[in-house]
C-alpha cells in the first residue's frame, strides 16, 4: 500500500503546494542579489507592495507562502498529499538530476560546466538562482509552453470529442513528442540570450536540449513539482557543487 502511495502522481494543487518551499526560498533570497530570473514576474510586484522595504518584503513573501500552502493543501485534499511527500519529491528531484546529468553527458560526450556568469557571483547567488530557475523555468517551459501547446495540438490532431481510435491516439502521441523536442530546443536556446547568457556552442546546446526533454518527461510522468525539484537540484549541482 505504501509503495502505491509513493508511486502516486500528485494532483495539480498538490504539485503547487510541493513547490512552495522553493518559491518562498527564492523570493526571500533574490532580494539580496543583483540579478533575478528572467521569467520572474513576482519579485518587483511584492517589493513595490512593500514600499521598497526588504523586511516588509520578506514578511509578505512568507505570508504568501504560508497562505498558499494551506490553500493548495486544502484544494488538493484527497489527492496524494502528505508531509512525507515533500521529502519524497526532494529525493526524487536529486535522483532525476543525477539521471539527467548522466543522460546529457552520454549524448554529448562531455559534462557541461554551467553558467560562468552566475558562478562568478558566488555560492549564495548560485543557490538562489537555481531555486528561481527550477520554479519559473518549469512554469514557463513545461506548464505553459509544453502543456498549453500539447493541449492545443491534441485538439487539432485528435478526434475532437469522438471516440479516440488507435490511429488518432498514435498521431497525437507523435505530435506531442515532436512538440516536446521543439520545446526542449527553445528551452536550450534561451540560455544563450540576455545579460547572463552563455556564448553559443553546439555541444552545450544539445546538452541543454537533452535536459529540457528529460524535464518534460518528468513533468508528464511525475508532475510539475518533480520537474521543479529536479531542475533546482540539477542547477545547484552545476552552479554550486
């Protein structure tokens, strides 16, 4: 029975609750940095609400995290939610990060060294930015871009309300697979844009694309929280350890 519970994929609300520790930790830490995640649209809003006060900003962030944890837990009642899920999802994230590193190294033939611009900022910056990347990049690329795109493609190429046939199921699967590869390529490409972007290199591009595809597989099979924790754990490994 316990083994079955561990294998359960958390529902949407529980997935969000399981990512809140990373969300809160990032938003508490980022206020002390000179950089923030490009996909982060929340920090400046909270800081503006706090009137520029760091202390008030931190209190607002902790309060938001506490309130939403309760809301998500309540909305997800009856789903696979227990306090042990936080431990499980963290362990899963670390194991997935290890698997991603090995898979990427196998495909490309060498290990990627990380983002040199962030590495120069120090350990604290590396950890905080890893948490922000884990949450916001998974939200942007896996939930919105892949999830939204896959749903639209399934509607376009599926049977649209009719009983699915084996042919249509296969067609939709292949279209979603192709879309996952496209999203992985986009995910990789954005790491070469902006002030903190790396210099483009084919090997690191392929490596990151492999990681992006692996995160999509984790997202589909284990949920948003598992992808967030895996992404954060991987980035901490690369940027800090």
